[in-house]
């Protein structure tokens, strides 16, 4: 089964477009204190991620993607997620397929994005280059219309299993001004034989650290589903590759969660949490 879904991420990942996160108010013996907002910062190429202070680009005119000549109405759905940068002039550049299938669908999705028109994102009312994720769904020969992929969220509360992302002393906790990791490559998560035989569907939540090189480490299933799907989810996430989180212009290791949904007839999808 194929894994369909976004990023940055950005995954981040997300995301997909991703959000720079601000810590919530903390308490001290003198009363509550509020974290100081941090101004958005671009990456080394001057590109921003959507989040506080950065408005997301918008689709002004979409061009439906064409189907491959050999496509049939009975084909399984194909979802192509693209990570793209929208420049200050609304032009599309730096197109990257987040969930590559090495199929003609990827090429037709890219062609549609290149022909679509965008309104650029802004910082303080001024256009800036912003990275976003765009989703193109091919289904039963219906119009495959590009749509902005929802930005992934990073959850700061560890409420499942041994996930400790909520600990204030967690060295891998996102800080104000950090960018969240963005998935730049994902792989298939297959149904287990047991789940397929029993027609079982489930959702697995995986906690992991994305290190400075964008590699997933310290993987833990914090919300299991059983029936062999937990192992299949871990096998897939281990092969993910990310654009690492950035802090003051340098890559840092941070903890995130990835949700893998297994649905009969639709395969598996993923979402950064």
C-alpha cells in the first residue's frame, strides 16, 4: 500500500508547510510568565516557512492535472504531495515530490503546479518567498485539482506511553523561533497480513527525534493499534528523511510525532503531529 499525505511537512513535515512554535506561558514562584515572541527567520536560502508572522501563499488560479494516457477509472487513488517555494512574484520554484512514486502521476502533478497561479506569502505585509506543500489527488478520472496541504502540527504534550516531549527539561523540545522539521521523502507503510486478513483499520502515533542530519532516531510507538500495524508503521517511519529543524540558522535535533492511518481500500496515510 502506498502512503499518501504531506509535510512540511516542512512534513515539516511538514508540512509540508510547518509552523515555528512559541512556548506557552509558564509559571514561576512570582506568577505566570509569557515567552517573548521571536521574529520569523528564513533559512539559508532566504525562504520562510508558514507560521506566526508569516502569511501563507494562496492559490489564485488552479489548473487541474492531466491524467496519464493509460489511466483507468478503476485505478487506485494516487495522491501526489509537492513541496514548493512561492517567490515574491508568485512564481513557483524548487518543486520537490514529498512522496515520490516514480510514476507519471508525479510529472503530471508538477506540470499542473507550474501552470497554477499563486499569491505570495507575506511578512509584515511585504511579499517574501515561502515554502508550502500542495496536494494533487488523482481519483477515478475526476479533475485532479491542486490544493494547499494543511500545515502539520507539532504537539507539545506527551500524553501517550513513554513520550516525554512535554517535559520542560527535554533537550529536544522545540523552542520559540525554531522551525519544525519538514518531510522531504516518505515511503510506503504496508498493511500487516493479520490486519488485512481481519480487515482491521487503525491509527498509530509514533514519537521520534529528527536529528541534525534530518534522520529519524529514537522511534517509539506512543499510541499503538496492534494487529501487526505498529511494526509496519515503525518500518516506514525509519526510512523517512527530513529537512531538519532550524535554530538561529543552524540545524538542531527536535522531537516530533508522526501519525500513520491505515484504512482499508485507501492504504496508509501519514501526518506530522
